C-alpha cells in the first residue's frame, strides 16, 4: 500500500477471509462523497466488488451524507465504479470465475 492517510479500514475482513492477493484501484466518487470521506464518513464493512459487464463495481460501501451539500447529496450506498487497467481486470475476472473467489475492499486511503 502506498503511503497515505487511511480513511477507513475493513478489519473484520482479515478475520473472516483468507487474503490471497492485494490490488490497488481508484474509485469514481462525487464531490459530496469526497468531502464526507475527508470528515471520516466511510464504512467498508459488508462491502464487496463485483463485475458488471466489463467493469468492476464496489457495492455496499457506505459513505455518510455531507451536511453542507443539502439537496445535492449523494445516495449513501450507491454502487461506485472501481478504476483499474484492462489487463488487471481481465486477470481478476479469470481468477474469480475459475476459483470462486470474492473481492473484498480492505482499506481506503
């Protein structure tokens, strides 16, 4: 993991799952989501990643409402797109289909 401030961490994942590999991915966020995360409003518990068509999506990642955004706030548990290189996505998809593995987010920084 690159040096940076850890915003939120999924500690239960280390207990409930065997960690075989770690990957880094970007995440597409809205402005109110970024500001909420900077205030510590994220929760990775029960979140997972899945493929929809040829894209990787993060589901059940809870980001609290940003109070100052008012009517322009985001949906709290909407699916968010994960950003990775095409080759990495193809390799991950192959591993998941072949071995029946699950993608669990460990930390956000």
